């Protein structure tokens, strides 16, 4: 299987996206260093490819991937965008995580759900921690908006992407999430 990836510019820096024949395989949240984003994508697929015959190369995005890039870029510019139609390749995603991601994708920009609320929607109200673990492994940030999932009581909770909780907070600020716990960001 061949994997292709590209970098793209956003208001927050350089992001990355990788795809194969079944849809998007991975998204890297934007960060200031484009080389670092490229290396993260390459390392991710080198790790996946061990023993599987996978190779990754940089190339231009096909129309569906370009539409996803445009949507992500617009969202990061503060425009209301619905990314639920973006096709994701979930073949390597465990069943429980797929279910979590499906619920997370229903959260509109500017709104949040707690880990516990997602667990309850899955019929497993005691699995809030497992929901958090699935989201920590989310290979599709922004399209699967894990930044819109918060801890109990409106606390931010964790965020495993570049920049950690500050990035999560910035994404929620861009989306004008109506949350009482937002702190002013340092420029």
C-alpha cells in the first residue's frame, strides 16, 4: 500500500495530512516548524510500515484531500466549517476508538462534550477514562475534533498534540467555544 502526504499552511503554522486509497490516514496539527511536521508524518508511517510493506512519499493531494485541507484551514481561520463528510481510513483504528471518534465528529464547532458524556452516548457511562485514551491516540485531529472533548466540570483535560493543553485552548478559542474556564492566551 502506498501512502502519500503533504504539508499545508494554516493560521497556526504548518499542518500535515497523509492519505491512502481509502481516505485520510493521519493529520498532524499545525506547528511553527514545517520540517518537524514532515518528520512526524514520516516517522508515523515508518512505524506503521514495519513488516507491512508500506511506503510513504510526499505528493500533491487529490481533490477530496484538498477539500479536507481547505476545510481545516478555514476552520483554523475561525470560519464555521463542517468536516463530517471528510473520508477517513479507519482500518487500523480499534472498534471502541471508532465509536468514540464517530461521537466526537458530531460535536459542532464552538461546543464541547465531556469524556463522560461521550461514554454515556456509547452506552458505557463508566468508560470516560477509556474515551480519553482513545482520543489521545486520535490520528485525525481537527476532523475528529478531540479538542472539543473536555474533562468533567468543564476542565480542559489533557491534549496529546503539539503544544498540549495550550493548543486545545487555542482551538476552542478560534471556534468561539462558550466555556467559562478559558484563560487568556499568551501571544
